[in-house]
C-alpha cells in the first residue's frame, strides 16, 4: 500500500514543530533579553513557545495517524 503525499507533509510538519520546540530552549549568549525561564534562551518566550510548538506537533501527529491509518 503506497502512502499518500500528504502523509509525508504531515510527518515533516510534525518533525519541524518538534525541532522548533527544541530550538526555543537552546541558550544563546548573543541575545539581549532574558527569557521567562531566567536565562538567555534562543526565544525570549521559551516556555510558552515551546509548549505551542509541542502542541502543534501533537496535533499534526494525531491528524496524520487518523487520516492515514491502514486498515
């Protein structure tokens, strides 16, 4: 059974959202503002943006599983 092209797109979105969540937590010394967690993170809204990225990754994953479930 061949997977539809939308499956690959949804999988890519899931991976990109997960990587985005990870990158928001990375420390970066060149940033002038301190994040909500108290350190110089890549994203100044680190906990909020991380949770939003993880939420989007979960939604993409759920849609991918429901739409393209075999059987």
